[in-house]
């Protein structure tokens, strides 16, 4: 094959790879105008089955209209407006959430395995950041009216270091982005991660690990 022909083949393969990578950047593309989730059906196929009859109600929700209660361990609460609250989002690849923070409250380090996140500050001010896979911390103090983006899958956090409540609206490129909180994932899983794994990982003793587990254990 002539050199130019080889070059064309290589470029075609590269462009195909780029296209496939972009196609996998969010939820799969939809195959019809709408596919309102049938939340009553226990069968799922990387999403929810489409229900036959739907209305405007399936595309609307007041889920994030009001502030959530922040009287908990972390002083923050996340209220989702995802496919579970808005069935019409099924296959559309988008969702939202509202996050409220008490003074001093934190949305602790966590990841969204299926989505990039962008937040818009409704009220108050926040210190936010994410950590790259090279362990570089990208952090900023953001104020009312400002937006900030957290890349898909990277560990990130938000903290209200002010003396008044704060709130943001978050957008995701997934109908159900998923959340893995680092602390609760490691110390409050069921069954629990073995102490030997955690003591070796964090270079502390068993007593310290047990203390953290007791504090993060689900309330009965």
C-alpha cells in the first residue's frame, strides 16, 4: 500500500476512535422522541423501560424548589431532580440537583462515576475543588451567581466556610449520575471493608478505624 494510502487508513482509524470516545462521554443516545421511565417495572436495561402512556407531569417536578434540611453529620443535603423524580428524563442524558449547606457544612469528597457536574451558586459562598488523577488540587472560592465545573469521575467537594447558609443548583450530563462518597464508601459499606485493608491504606491503628466506622455507620 502506498505511503499516502497508509496515512489515510491511520487517520480514519484515529477519527473513528475519537468519535467512539465522544459517544461514550455521557448516557447513550436515545432512539425515540421520549421514553418516559416506567418506575413500577422491576426490569431495567441500562435505564428504565418506556411506559406506554405519559403526560406533561412526567417532565416536571418541584423536587428542588425548597431548601433541604441540613441538620445532619455533614451539615449539607443533596436533593436530586433525576430520572427517579422526573421520569421523562429517561434516555435524555441530563439531570439536576439542589445542594444546601448549613454554615460550616460540607458536601464531603465524592465522585460521580457517570457524569460531569456543573454548579451554580444560588446563595452564599463556597470553597470548592477537585483532585486530578495526578493528585493536583484545583480549588476556588466561589460566590453567588458563579458557576464551577467538576470533571466526570474525579474526587471533588464543596464547603461552606461562611456564617450564613449557602445553596447551589447542579447540572449533570446523565439521567442518574450516581454518587460515591469516599468516607462512607470505605467506612460504612455493607459488609464493611476489612480493618486490615483500611489500617494498611491509611497507616493508622485498628482503634482509629473502628472509631471512624462507628461515627459513619448508618443510623438505625
